[in-house]
C-alpha cells in the first residue's frame, strides 16, 4: 500500500540493543534529527528523499562476507514473543481484531441498552438508502479515503482509546508535563480530565491541514499508535495523548509520503516545541516500535473497514451523494479497463480448458478520464 517500508532488526530484538541502535540514531540526528534529512546510523533503516527505506546488510556494513559478522533477520520473519500473541497484535496481523473497535463496543452496547430500557425512539432516519431509481455512493474507498471523514473516524478511535483505557501507564518522553507542547502553564490536574472528541479532532485536523497530509497517512497513524501501545505496554491517557499522536503522525508521514514533512516544519506548526524535542521523541518512538514500521496491505485494509464500522456505530456516516450520469460513465469506463486487464491475465494463465465466454469477442473502447 503505497510506500510500504520494512526494516531489519536483530533476532534477539532485546531492549538493550534497541537503545544502542536508538542512541546511534540520535547521534546522527544531532544536527536535525531523522526528520531533518540526516542518515540514521541504525542498520536496516535509512532516510532518503524525505522517507524511510530499507538498507541491505552490505550497505549497512553489519554483515561480514566471511560469515563472522552478526546475522540480521527480516522483521517479517522474526518470531514475536509469547506476550505479543496473535490476538494482541492487530497492527501486525490482519486477522486480529483492532483495539479501538473492541473498546468502542462497550459504549455502543450500553447506548443501545439504555435506549431499549427507556424506550427511546431512534428518531428520523438520516441515512440514505439506494433504490431502483437512485443509487447513493460516497467518495471514500480503501485506496482513496475521504480526508475529512477519515480524520473524524481516526480521532474517534483515539477518543475511545483514552476513555476506555485500562490504566494510566505512560513514559516520561510522552508526558506533556515533562515535555510541554506549548508555553502555557499546564494545570496540576491535567491528567484527570479526558479530552472530548472535538478537542482531539481539532488537534489532528490542524496538523494534517498545515502539513498537507493525506487520508492514508491518518490510517497509518492509527496503526502505529496501536502498535506502540501493544509493544511498549502503555496506555494513551490525558497526560500523553498529544505527544503520542504527534509522534505517530510524524512517523506515518515519513513512511507514506516520498516528500515528507521534516521535524523542523512541525516546529513551525507548533510554535513552542523544539527540534531537539521532536528528534528525541521520534527516536524513542522508533525504539519502542522495535523499528517495525511495516504496514501490510491486509492490515491497512482491515483498519480502513473497521473505521467505517466505527463510523456506522456512532452515526458518523460518510457523505452520500446520488450517482450522477457523468460519474456513472467514468465508473463504467474504469470497469471496462479493469475487465480487459484481468481477462488478458486469465488468458495468459489458461493451459488446457477454455471458457465459452472467451470464444466471443468483446468490443471495448478506450476510456478517456478527466
């Protein structure tokens, strides 16, 4: 899915080795950080053209041609520890249920139960349904999600993470009291008040609008956020949610976009944060992820459709519009091109038997899309 990037780590993947690699990464980022275009010293990860790319053993110099050097194992081939089982790793495995959807179901069930007990009417149905004469479709697909709707769903997922958290486990690097994002005085009881959905949405929307990030980046941000919570065994809470979300957006933008936003550019958006703080947070984020920034296409698709399910459960329906004649013609043209493409592939794959459908020539015209 887009710029899917993998990296290499050692088979042991011990936290100590991660800190050594992270220290080398931070030393290389002293002048401007990983986001400032510097080349990390950690083997298996390199910045080029504003994005991360995979570095081979020969390039990194971590392997010995004579066989005496350490063996590096690909991140996708590495076995996860027992405490990171399949059901607890939705950001790595497509069959594992996403954490945000599980946390949201508690509120959804309670709301439905309350409405049933109090005989609350659902009110006027605002959702539009297709009929024989009118077809309603939205402009959001798994390959081209709608930006506004996707950010709303992602921030709602973050809201449920904070609201239904198990505890308040955190790390100092993400604590806003220790590393404030603004010069405004932070109240002593800042960790007691959960942010509402609108507050989270405004914060994320501001970053995406100023940095001109895409909707796909928002989905990858949520993947990295849940991966961090699983790997580091921490919770996203009122005291750390802004810095965790910022770190996930920072990393997702560099992995997804070729022309990524540098760390110094985020300092122009958040006026009171320093480049050194951004570099340190990014380095710790990568260490906690064990440098696993790979997002398989199946995982990406799972998060997209789970976000749509979350939107349906919370009445955040995507904007539906009647199918116009012009758009129907474009969809038909795209379907013809795809049909011809896959039919040619199926012909090339055929060996002995032929279908009767292939014996009849189908007239196809070239599609011109504006």
